[in-house]
């Protein structure tokens, strides 16, 4: 029997350190911790790059508040989407998977 293609999932044999650092990736500015302290682990780097893109997006959303009318809408929309993506990222880490977030995953792969 042929096994299904599971190349989008990473094996669940990651150390506790890798999982904790990957979890930090989706907690705002803490995304910098795995980028600084764990450069060799592909699993951690995957999540750290996605978390970095979410954090930069959040910072840009804060700066957009200075734009009249449109800035408040962009900020509100961004906060909602970032929160949803962060929850999806945390669930992915807890299940020891590597789910590529829509759009964010594409940008993160170019970093």
C-alpha cells in the first residue's frame, strides 16, 4: 500500500525546545527570539519567519492609524486577521505541523 504524500507536514519528533521556540514565533515581538537563538532548526525557522511577517504587518497596521479614515479600517482588519493567523500558527505548533498561512507563508518563504 502506497503512503499518502505528507510532505507538507513535519515529523512530530521535535524537541521540547524546538516546540517552545516555535510557539514564541506567533507571540508578537517574541518572534525575534527563535530567529536569534535557533538558526539551525528548519522547523523553528519556518514558524519564526511566518511570525516575523505577522509582527511586521502588525507594526505597519499601527502606523496606518495616522492615516485619516482608511487607517482605522486597515488597522481593525489587520488586527482581526493577524489574531486569526496567530491562533492557527499556535495550533500548528501544538500539533507539531508546519502549516503555511495564506499569503503570509508566501512572503515568509522569500525571507
